[in-house]
């Protein structure tokens, strides 16, 4: 009887998972009259399955603002401009959505794959739907409609923090945090532990509290979460960091950190750990348990899985946690791996995941389903953006470190990787500035010439390779993943034996005056 019940449950789970798979690419139409910008949402109208009405929309991204295919942040609204929630394209109701442009990812699968793997590992990750976008009557290509990372019952399910929650257990959660670029609207603090990496201009790691928003975050709440993160990072660097009672396990949710490490190392994300790195903290339980810092959810994997020419991201035998030369990597990941117990937990979890979620068969099947889903419309996408594919002759001449990408400069791809200024915003990361860039007739910058890059150059900006067909891209991705998994299989097998992480010295930082008058962070000797 028990075996029969187990079989029924397993069958039901399989049916539910299959029914959740997208059957066809959806259509979305947007009409907007105002010039779009990256700072403020303008009013527009959207038509899609589950919602037909007003929205607020703005451009999103940093260097990707120069791509022919733009990314957008969308907020569903009523006629009075207030947020409204709707279950669009079969996903749980919410007001905030993101249209991700897979322009720098010819496969258009990397973000959906990363999010799906994180969900299959047992965590909340953004659900996605593949869509085709028409804007003002013009075909814009294939997009990924994604849930935004927000607090909520069907998203990051943490307690709603009220302004009155300023002491005791009330102030302990929930908080949603991020390591990333930031602007003046973010509540930020600098890690007291320098980041690591080779040749970084700065060792500063900047944290942002994105829930509650800065305008709602009370001083007591900000002090609490800043002090908690400070404690976590300094305990991890302490001599007793591995003590099961007073070490890091007292403050962080270890299984989530184990999974985040495995997920990030598999992807070899060029931005791994140091950009779009999210964490959250729930409220403590009444008995004092819980309320630890949790790693995740995951976000932004278009430059992952062998798809970038910097930060060692095209080398399937590199380690992400060791840092690179673009942005400082939080040192806690290197330090955690110095604990045999953490390495043992990674090995045990990885071997279990390889049997199912991270098996070559499972991953290749997902990629194949995705390619099949896009087959009816992929030709239209490449006709819209022909620069995504190259001829065999062009492919042979492609050099990711020529000026089809950025000049090497120590693998320092601008503008994403400029270290944050203490003033709180990236001087290049916030463009286009509506007041300084003249409007164009369509409301967008000239296609393929934003910032002085041609269409071919903007595609090759971060590319580690180029392809001549979609099928070639899919096979290249599968082959890279097979090589990466083989590397992890060999090395994680050694995690409880003779393997030790490469240790990098932590360098103190100090503020010096930048010649232009901006205070600029430089590591001391």
C-alpha cells in the first residue's frame, strides 16, 4: 500500500511538472507614447494573456542599455496609476515584472535554465515565460517575461516589516539584500571585510537593502540588518569560524549557502557572487530559533555557462569563488571552503543533485525542450537581430579581446564593472540620462550605435565565442556544460580529502581623492 501511495505521489508530481512546461511562445504587445529612460517609469499599455491595461515601464540594465534589444521593468497599474496585481501568463499574481532581453545570450536559455535549476534544488526562483514582444507595432524579438525578485507570498516569502517594527523580535525580519551596483535610492552599507580578486581597482563590497525600500526603512531596522551582516562576515573571518556553536552556522542558513555555491560554480557566472547576488533574512521565531541569513534567490545569468570573455568565465576549469579582475568577490565564500565540514556538505549535496537535478540528461533535456519551444519563432528573432549570428569567415576572425569586445585592460569590461562610488551611484551605470541625451523620434537611442559601438561590436562586447546558427549555439552550450560538470565531478570528489581552496590575502582599503574631485577607493599595499 505504501509503495502504491508513493507511486501515485510521484506520478502526480511528474504530471504537475509537465503541465507547468510552456507549450508555446506567448505574444505581448506594448504601446508607449513617451520616451523611455532608465530612471523613471513612463505610462504605457500592455496586452498579454492575463492582463490588458496600463503599465509603468522603464529601461533596465547598465552596459546592456547599449544593445539593440533593450530590457524593461514593468509595473501593472490601474487607471489612477496605482499598482495592481494580475496572474499573467499563468504565473502567480503580482504587479512587478521584468522583460529580459536574451540579446547577449544567443541560446535565450541561460536565465530560464539557471532559475529552473534553483527551483528544482528546492528554492524559490523567478518563474519565466518565453514571449515575443511587439512595441508600437514593431516586432522586437524573443523576450523572457520573468517574475521580479520581490517580497511576497508567492515570491521571497519573508515577513512584511512595518515601520513600527523597530525592536525585539519584530526588528529581526524580514529583509531582502543584494550585492550589486546601486543608486541614491538604495539603502547601502560597505562590508567591513574587503573583497578578493586579482587586480581589482577596489576591494569594497557594497550591500543594499532592497526590502524594505530606503524610504520605508527605519534607522533601527537599517542598523539591525547592517550589524547582522557585519557580524556574519566578521565571524566567518574569525579564528573560531568553524565552531558549530559560535561560528558561522549560528548566523547563516548553511544548506542555502551550499546550494548557492554549487549553483554559482556550475554556471561560472562572470558576475557570480559579486553582482546580482541576493540574500534574505526572515524574522526570528518566538523561541529564538530561525532568522538566519539565507543565500538566494538567483538572478542574471545571461553571461554564464561559458558565455563571457572576462572573469575567467570561458574557462570550464576555473573557480568562481576565487574572484577575478572586474569586481571584488566577497571573501566569505573562500573562507567557508576552508572549513572541512562545509566542503563535506558541498560534496554530499552535489553528489545527490547529480543523480537528478544536475544530471547531464536532465539539463540537456531542459535545453532541448527550450530549443523546441523557440523553433517556430527563432528565425524571426534572428531576422530582427541578424548581428547575433556570423558567417564562418567572421567566426574564424573573431577575437574576444579585440575591439569587437572591450580592449583587455585586465579583463575590466566597462561600464558594469566600475567599482561603486561612495556617493552611491555608478557614473556610467545610470545612463541614458534623460536630460543630457537628446530624444530620438522612436523614443530610443539609435539602434546599434549607443555609446559608439556598432551592432557587431555590442554583440561581441562580452562574447567568448560566436556561432553561425542556433543549433550550433545549443550544441556549444551542451558541450560546455558537460565539460564544466566533469571538472566539478573530479574536484568536488576531493573536497573531503586533499583539496584546499586557494587563499588570497585580504587587503585593507582606504579612500583617496580622485583627480576629478570624486572620492575613489584604492586598496592599500
